C-alpha cells in the first residue's frame, strides 16, 4: 500500500479511479465495440454473439478495435453479461435486435437449484482471451465486467428483455425466499466471473445493473443492494470497481453502499448535482463516470462539443472524473463522432 501511494499512476484511467490527478481526463465508452464499427461487423459475420464471446482470438480483436480507432484510455472486455450463465449450462441465446432470451425461465424453488456455482474451468476462453489482450494492450488497462444480480435475474425470470420487469417484481414480493435464492446464487456467479477476469489481468471492473432503475429505493435496498454488494466483494481490495445503472437517479445514495469506488451516472442526472447531493448528505465523495447522452452523438459537431464541455464542467467538483456516455453507444452512431469526443476531451483537459 505505502509503495503504491508513492508512485504516481501512469494510466489516466486508473489514476482517476483512485482519485489521483490524471494527465488528462480519461475517456472510454460503454458499448465502444460492436455494431457501430464496420470492422466489428466484418469480423462477426457468420458467428453468433455467444460463439464470438468464447473465441479468444475474436474477443481480442474486437476488444482492440475501439482502442485502435479512438485512442480511448481503457478497453472494455468484449463479452456479455449472460456469458457466465451460458457457461454453467443455462439455455440462453442472444437474439440480434432483441437481447438475451432464456428458453426455460426461472421462477420456482427447483429453478434456484439450476444455478450452480461458476468454476474458473467453465470459462477457460475468458482467461485465455484476457491473457492475449493484456499483451496487446500494453499500457492501456482492461476493464472486466459482470451484470449485477438484479439485471441478470430479470432476464432469467422474465425469460427475456422486459420493459416493466413485472414477473421479477411480483416474485420478489410473493416468494422472497425464491428471489433471494436466485439473486444470491447470481451474486456468487458474478463475483467469481469478476475474479476470473481480474486473476487473468483485468485492471478494473464494472458491475452493470442496467435495469435497477425500475425499483423503488426501498425495494432496491431490500432485494438488490445486498446481492450487488456480495458480487463486488469478490474483487474488493484488488482493483477499482465501477458500478453503473440506468435511470438510477433515485438510487445513487444506496448504490454507494455497494462499496464501489466509482459510480457510473446515466445521462439524466447532471454530475454536479450528484456531487452536491452527496456533500449535503455528508456521504463520502465519489469518483464519477459519465455521462454524455448517447443521442448527442447524432448532433452536429458544434452542439456535440458544447454538450461534451457541459459534462466536463459539471464534473469539476467531483473527487475524480472518467468521461463516458450516460449509457451505451447506439448502433447507428458514426464512429467519427466518438473520435471527435475523445480528441476533444484529451485536448481540453491536458494538464
Ligand atoms: O461495452 C462493450 O462494448 C463491451 C461488451 C459488452 C456487450 N454487452 C457486448 C454486446 C458489454 C459490457 C455488454 C453488457 C450488457 N449486455 C448489458 C449491460 C450494459 C447495458 O447496455 O445496459 C446488457 C443489459 C446486456 C444484454 C444484451 N446483450 C443486450 C440488451 C444486447 C443487445 C441486443 C441487440 O442486438 O439489440 C446484447 C447483445 C450484445 N452485447 C451486442 C454486443 C456488441 C450486440 C450483438 C451483435 O452485434 O449482434
């Protein structure tokens, strides 16, 4: 600990995660690899998403594509939140244009038992891909990730993507023991999936609780927070942990209790209002990640730059800032717009 504190962190991304002053504000984008890149579409041709995720050379190539093209300050591992579920034998497919679809949804006590623990031997391709990546990435850190128990459970219980998460919420209230059975097993699986990635060389992790915003604060605290906390505990004290959810403005205080070092903020809440809220409630200052609206990438350059500057300005009072979008890159995005944002953030924040 004492040695590490004395040496300044060279990577702007890792420095910002630790609350140190980086050489410039680091940038990466959620969903930076994927359908917005022509080179991605080319290498993915003829392969399903889950096949691609279990082919180390392909994972390495796709993870590197946005790093090469944009010069982002971190790579996000090319995988999906349902990969660990497929690895323990859950019949799940990723349907293009739809998302994860589960053949036999999970709703009963017997279903809880279908969720066995993840063993590192279930995902040898993850360890192999990260080994290859760490060599190719050089000084650029790799972010590993997992889906949070609530978001994963929603796919398992609903059987696919859901707007209202009705079956999930109903199960929580009618059969809390089944809910907690499913969510606690998912927490163990997520924790292990994160650990495997860190052991293989990932230097930070992000826990995506994409759909947690559908819960009230009381329900989030009772049904989701303990399980997210348990999942993140798997890599506590080893690497910085980022926690992100969509539409979670009402949950941010509760989300800080998961222990994550960095809080990802969606585009609906200005970053300065988060800093002010935490200060008013005497909560510890947090490093914030975010939060340009992905739709702004469709605006004309001047408007895009103005919105980017507004995010940078709003982040000034925070303990640290990692520039990102407020959710993932939309498929129709012009890669030139992302490059413009990266170059602009680097230029205007260089110290
Ligand atoms: O950020 C990255 O580029 C890294 C890779 C990554 C993917 N999925 C690749 C992917 C990450 C971090 C994820 C996480 C993920 N997957 C989340 C959490 C983040 C979020 O967006 O809220 C969720 C909810 C999923 C589930 C999922 N997988 C969805 C909703 C979809 C989109 C389905 C569609 O086609 O509209 C996927 C598929 C998926 N995951 C794609 C990619 C690049 C598209 C697959 C393709 O190209 O066919």
